[in-house]
C-alpha cells in the first residue's frame, strides 16, 4: 500500500463522522478550495470566492464560546502554508475553533474533544 495522502485521511474522516455522528452528519462538510485545476476553472472559482488558505472542512456545531470549527487536514508530517496559518488565525479572532488534523486519527480525536466542550 502506498503513502496515505491528505485526501485519503479526509475521506476516512468524513466516513467516520457520518457513521459515528449520524444525527449531525450533515454538519461537517468540505470546502473545495485547493488542488490543481485547469486555468479556466481556477479563474472561474476565484471569481466565485475561492480563497487560498481556507481550511478543508467546516463543522457547523457551536461549542462553548466558539461559533463552529474549521479543520485543516495534513499528512502526519505535513506543514501549514503561511496562508493557511493566516486563515486559521483570522478564524480564531472571529470566534471559530480551529483544528489542524495530522492524519485521520489525530483529526478524529481533536473533533471528539471539540464536541465534548460545553
């Protein structure tokens, strides 16, 4: 088996969430914001509001003082880009919890911890 990608980890995370949290499964969704695209498609999406650095996932469940949670998926030894760091900082300043999930296990644990907040 090959190297696990961010895509693989995110697919596993969504599948796990849909099974474990059936009653709120539609509250976690992807923000299709990255990846390599054809120039015309990229230009169209940029005009529609695609913004570099925006997190991969959003969990629209408020907890404690937080309005919801942005989730950035990374491989286990992945690194955030400067634009991703800036976005996560801005999200926190606006009252959103943020998670950087380094692989499926790390991300699922952090989501469970977030959902336990009062």
